[in-house]
């Protein structure tokens, strides 16, 4: 018989929501996870959505028994990050300089999500509600009651919203969310390259947007090109051969000729700020709690840092209830600074490199050269990347 009364109900089983369920294993809390679309078995095709996982994120996924179970042949380490401005500015962040084996790992979103989901299937303190979604959600002094679209009702002391930027749970709670449109899309595709990428992640701040190449295993790379609506439409309309040539040219042919492995797709870019991360009986994590420009590659890492902190707060709450507001405020206080800092940095870089004034162009490129020459500044940047 399926249980319907829980301590914590997590709505959304993307990487972040599923990771929270795994991180709370053995906490003494009775858990439920609700996901409308459980991840499918990965195919041999490359996933269009690729993430750069920081060492901190990998450590979390490893601690819940997920990372070591992933196919190592589909994961690539990042040994260095080569960042170039639009007027000759240059910063190189090198793992060797930082005294670490790698700065990050590049992995497919779908494979990681499936890996976490598989780890949850035999978790004894967790009940999975798969293929259903919420229809109604109400809070009272006794906790929350969630009605699913199949008619089942679930009660919980704490509801965790892990259901993305358009979070239905956040809306049901009446927490304000403020979206700032960047008027850009992230165009993504994967390519085979004729030259070895040497596990270097490359990023160009160009007049037509921000182009990133992320190393995948072998002679393979993943592209994210953040650009305006006109150029997005142009890129999506190109033939595979035309797209490969355009992307290779934009990167100065540093990896030789390219060949399209997965067709181009696009998703809109925006920044998301919420009025509060918590309310009585509610906590927001991941994209339900924040959104940043992908130029930093830190979106999923921010979400996994939410997971680590919320799991710690719930485990260390003592005699307090898991949905008590003073308990949840500890999570909010711990996360606000990190989220604000990342949003400020990415938003500032977007506007700085989007400005066409010649003086700003010189300033931003000179700034990159200064960072390249000053070891303490480079060290600070690398510490952020390693978090």
C-alpha cells in the first residue's frame, strides 16, 4: 500500500530534486518524490543538454552513490578554461596552476538525471510518485496537502519546490518571482572535431554573443552560443554542414573542421530572482529558486549547493519540525549570498560585454589581461569554479 503521509515531499525529479532525495537518505525523514516525466534510459546519441559539474557538485553526487555509477566513457574532465574577449583580452585558468587534477567535469544532463533516478529506486525511506503532477496544493498549521492529477492526496510537513523556473509549487505558495529577459537564446549542438581539444573549455565574448565549447570524450565537443533572436534564427536555419562551418569559423578553426553530431536547438535566456527561498512548510531549490546566465556554466552547481545546504539544515534541525520557518530560514540565510554573488557576476558580465561603446570594449579586454597577469585574482576565479 502506498503511503500518503510524509515528512518531506519533493516536487520535481530533475538532477537537483532527485539529488536532494538521495542526500536525505537515512536522515530519519519519510520522503516522497513527485515527477511527471521520469528520465528515459539514455541512448547512444549525445544529449543536447550538457553541464559542467564543479568538484563540489561531483563530491555531492559521489557521496550519494551516483557519480561512480555513471559511464566514465561519457564524461570529460576540464583541465583548463581559455576565455577570450572581443578585443584581444585573454584569461587562461589552468588546473595545474590551481593544484588540482581538473577544474570541472562535462557530462550529459539526461545521463546524470537517469543515474540519480536509478539510485533512488531502492531507497527504503522514499516513495516515488512517477507519471503524475500536482493539481492542488494548500498549506495549513498542520502542514501541506498536495492533490495529484490522479486523485491521490499527499500530506507533508515540508514541500520542496524543485520544479524549474516556471515552478508550479512556487506559484501555489504565492512567492513572487521576477524574470529579467536577456533577449537572447542559448543555441546548443554537439560536434566532432578533427583536432584534439586537450580537455580545454573555450569561451569567446564576441560582438554576436558568447560562444562556449565544452570538451566531451574523444574528438567531440558541446557548443553553447548565447546570441540574439536574429542570429539564433540564422543558426537554427543552417544545414548541418553550414552550422559546422559557422561554428568552426567563429572559434577560429582552433579544433579544425567540425561535423554536427546532434542538431541545433535553442532555449531562451533570463535571470530569475525570487522574493523568498522559504515559507512555512516550503523551500525552493534549483531553478525554482534562481536563474543565471549560462556564461558561467554554474546553474546546476548553484542548485546542487542548495541541495547540500538544505540537506544539512534538515539533518541538524534537532527537535524542531522539518517545515518550521526558523529551520528553513537557516537554509535561506546560508544560500542568499552565493546566489546573489553569482547572479551579480553573470549579469554584470553580460551587460559589460554586450555594450558596444569603444571605451567599454577596451576596459573589459584590459580587465581580462589584468586578471591573467595577477595570480591572486586568477586564484580567486579558480576557487569559484571549483566550488
